[in-house]
């Protein structure tokens, strides 16, 4: 897809986990003031580092953002979106969505990162929360 001459463009590959507890609640993390979507709720996960596989990335991100150790389950979906971020860059994000097979550990928020809260929420609660756009798509399609 050709861009506008002089336009800054960037592509990001990210991976996220749909993690449910024994009561069917979904795990979400809230964006911290450090990022432009502060206050919105996300699926735990994030950017895939150079040379890192998506499953390794999701395992790392889940531990960073929630304190949980996970076993990644099946691939659920791959989403793609393009938006202009506040610095004017045209950002294309490819989001790989996995189901979390199993998890263990104690839930705790990330300290000093891109998220500042984490919790389990019922689908009824999720429907009233400010969600990142891709999370709304996942909730509508998969849950």
C-alpha cells in the first residue's frame, strides 16, 4: 500500500492472550499514562521483539504485565489495523491473538511499564469498560 510522500510509517507485530479464570472471567490490563491510550483496557501482551517468536513473546509479556506464568494455547485470530499516532506516524499493527491454555502464579500489576492495573472481569463488566478497539473486536468475535 503506497504511502504519502514524506509520511512516517512504522509496522508493529504484537501478540496478546485471551486468559480466562475458572469462573469464566477474562484477564485485562489497563494502559498506563505512559502511552497514548491511557485508561483503556487491553488483553495482556505486547510487541514481539526482533528475533523473538510470538509464543515466547506472549509468555514474557504475560509475566511482565500480570505476574502469571502461562502455557500458550491455540491461535484464535490475527487482526490488522492502521492508524495515525499523535506524533504523525502512520502505524500498522498486526495483532496475533492466542488463547492461554493454562496459567499459574499470583496476579499483580506491572510496575513502571505500559500498563498500571490488571484484573479479572466478567463479560458484563467488560461491556461497560473503555476497551482498546482490538479488544472490542476480540470480545465480539470470540466471546
